C-alpha cells in the first residue's frame, strides 16, 4: 500500500478538508514468531501486513474478516497491546507507537475496548458498580461521591437500573446485561473512540439487536467513534459508515458501507457476500459451489503477490508475481486487486454523494 | 401446547407411521436448587426420511435439550417424559446399553465445537476408525479403508496422508468435516447437526452446509439442523420449527413460514437480524424483556409479557399449537397478518 492511497480513507484529501482524523494508522505491521520444540524459531506469523486506515470523529469504521484474518490483532496493535512491529498510530494528534507506559495510559483513557465475551472481561467477584467505577478510580477522576454519581449515570445510559443492578455480580446478569455493563465501563471515562471486537457476536439475536441499538444511541448522544470489528457482514453494515474488508493480514477493500455491499470490487468481498444465507424465502437457494473453495492459506507462509489468489476465481499469473496495491476506484471505494469486479452501471454521482462525509 | 394434537402427520404420513422419527409430548424437567425447571414442554414433531428440518430458537429455548433427550444424551438428573419413536422403536426410557444401539448408528449428532469433540491426543484416523468399530464388526484393516473413504467423502484433501495427523493440525472447518465423517461412520438414517456451523466463518459455513446437503442426498439421510440462525434455516431446509421457552410456537414448510409469518415471536426474531439490504444506522426493531424463568412457567402464552400484540386472553390462556393453515402450525391467539405485524 503506497502512501498516496492510504487505506480506506484514501479520499481524505478530497473529503477531509480541515478536519483531522481521530485515529490514523499507517503501514501497521504486526508479526509473531512461532517457536518449535526447544525454542527454535519455527516461522513468522504475518498477522497484520502493512495496513493503513483512518477513523474520523463521530464515524464508525467496520472491519470485516474471517477467523485468522488479523482483525483482532489489528485492533490490539492500535491499542499498543502489544505495540506493532512497525508503522504509526496517530491518535488525537499523537503517535502512540513508542510512547512510554505512563503517556500511553493517559491516551488509553480516550481509547476504550469492548470484547466479545462479557463474562470473560468482567471480574466475577466484583459488583457491577465497582466494575464500572474501577477505571474512574484508576484515573483518579473526581471524589468518591462524584464517581458513584458517574456510575449511576452510565448505568442509566446503557439501560440498566442502577438501584437494581449496581450491587449484582456478573453471574447474576444475563449475557446482554453483562455486555451492557462492559459498555458502561467503556463509556465511563468519556472516551473518543471505542474499539468493539465482536462485541455482540455471542448474544442471541433479540439481545444483539438491543445492544446494537444501544451502540447507535450512544454514538449520537456522546459523539463517539467506533472501530467495529466482526465477522458478520450484515452486522457490520448495520452500524458502519465505512467498511474495510480484511483477508490474511491485509485490507483488500475499503469504502462506504453501502457501495461495498451493493457493488463489491474485490472477489473476496463478493465471495463473503455470496456466503451469507438469506432469510428471504424468495431468494433462490444458492447453487452448490457458490462458496469459495479451499482453506485460507497459512499466515506463516502467505502466498506471493495477492494473498487471496490461491482461492480466487479470477486469479491470473500477474496476481502471483505482483502484489496489488490499494487504489481508489472512485466514490471513496478502494480495492487491492489487479482485476477488480466491474461496478454495475449505476449513476456515479449517487455513489459519490453518499460518500460525502457529513 | 399441552394437547397431544400437535403436528404429527404434517408431512403426509398417516399418524406419523411412515415417519423416521416420531416425537410426541416430549417434556424434559430438571431439578435445580430444589426447584423444578421445565426445559422442554410437551414437544411433538416428526421427521420423515430424507427430510431437512430446522429447529430454530434462542439460547435456552429447548432446541438442543429436546434433541439430546431423543439421543439419550442428557444427564441422569433430567426427567424425560413422553415418547420418541425411531422407525417405530421407543427410545425414551431405554437403558444406556440399549440406546447405544441407536445413537451413533441410526441417529448421529454433530456438535458446535469440533475442537472439543475430538480427542486432542489421538490421531484423527484412529478416532474415525474407532467410531466404525464401535458399531460394526469389521477388521482393523477394513475399518481403516472405510475411514479413509469417509474422510474423502467429507472432502478432506489427501485423506490417506492426513489419517495419522492430530486434530490440532486441522483448521476449524476441517475438524468439523472430521466430526461429520465420524457421525457418518455407521450410515445413520438421521443426522442431527447442533449449531454445527455456528463457530465457523461464513465461507466455511457455506462449504460445510453444501457438504451436508450433498451427503444427505447421496446417503438418503434425514437432517435436523438446530440453529439460532434463521437465514441458515431459510436457505437450507424444507421445514422449520420455531421454539420459545421450551415449546414449539410455530412450524411450517420453510417457504410458507418465511413468507407468511404468523407468530409474533418469529416475526420479532426475523426483524432483529441485521440484513444487508437495510440502510446503515437504521434502528433495529426490538422487543424488550427476557424469556420466562423455566422454573416458574406462566399461566398464559409464554411470549405474552414481551409480545407487542398481547391482549388479556394471552396472559390467562395459553394458545395451543394447532394447524391453522394447511401445513402451518402456530400457537397464538392473535397471529400476524401477511405484510408485517399489522
């Protein structure tokens, strides 16, 4: 990915104007060494390879990818947990990479995370009110009375009655309620950006819809930005302004949510969309074999050139020889593919109009 | 739905006599902290040979417990009442030794988490072979040949080379293929897939579903797909059963169900799923509340406290599950009309 087409926000120069990105990651690389018996270096997992992205204030960027695509590693690299191997993460004008622990703690106050399993991220022996108060205490915000007030406020905000739920312990909560507590803890410090890593994936659909609506409401009320990571495309589309699709450590397509779903440019995005079973009875059952074949290659030995080429129906010799760079094909939609799918002949003005940042 | 007049002959059989599996008034109770919890409440359904049936519902709706009751896989503390006949033979109340004659042979099950269902310290080939030899008197060599055959049937590449590999050397999708190979070891007549693709990626899920349907056609099996995913049910099955709070609330042929939803609960489930054709940031229609406590069943309809259409009658009188349109069963006094919850 060249600097001129810096990821999903390649149109920054055109659309951004004077505005400054809330978070800008450039050329992030994260690798892990796997060791064989006896500590011998067995190989390097290329978990995140040269990923660049921007998140604007008040915007939700969705990241879609399958297991092992590196989306969670990407999120953790942004948080510096652990810091990336190389690249920069500019958050609110400050590069987080290489910050000292204390400085990093100060910025993390504005950068919170909600994980998939709420019970795994809430201490089972603590009461709900204490769980939410902990970050406030850690950052020495207000006196005890003020912190207690804030706890009640955020519990109200996420739709849990403070009097009823404040004294409960996590095991006395349902999955949806526990996730609400995790969200309350994340918003208690009034962060600017919340990274949601599969935050609703373990919930039943009815509860999931409630929590998704809660995320949307908080976005409006608190002016939050989200980085919303999930494997479910429909779910990501529901909450995102822009969507980036990840495959084997690289972004393969990025752009406005609507255009990506209506006119995907990357064959992998197309394959993902085709794999979703639709509850529409009129939609014909997909013919067998519509799905992409084979298994994702090992991130220890990613394919040369385009990483999707081993499973791509459109792959040609060039795909193995030359790595496709992210390039914008109009309407804010970028793709890393030598032979992108053609767009349907839809009025370009309409697509461009949707991408205009409000 | 406490009456025995639920769907039994809905698929053309007379009184379910041609049914492969005929479940009648199946209830499962658990004793929990001195209280009795009703996990499955008088469920009646049939599975015909070669039929693909989806059982959908949220966590705790009883979809898994009812199938496990049929398989005899519940802990001894569970009290199972009612009847489940497989090819005419009663399964409920059989001794462990007798139920083994059926489970794994006539009826096989594939679970959600293939990593936990496989023994990590045992070569996968041995695990497939073991499943074959558990029910069939074949020599080791024949079992090995059959295992390799099964592994190629579920499209594991290079099965003779992978025979000696361990589960951790397989991806999630490949492990699920192995589980299917083990389930198919004794030519089951009925395969129950309990959230078998839930932990897999969408592209892998599509591969596994294509595989399951191919195998079903090839081997002439019936398939029960237990899932929380309505999209999966719509795309791959002939008939759908919707469960809520331990009971069946709606049942119909798949196309009929999804184009003419009657039960408000099914409607709520359908609307709450994010769809690709919904505009981004549009609020999802939600219903509040939670399913009733299985330890304290309600007098009326179990969905009434959360139902937007509930009236006085719903809270006092539980609607029975009845065939109200040809092939379409629902348990609701005030069903939805076509064209949304009007």
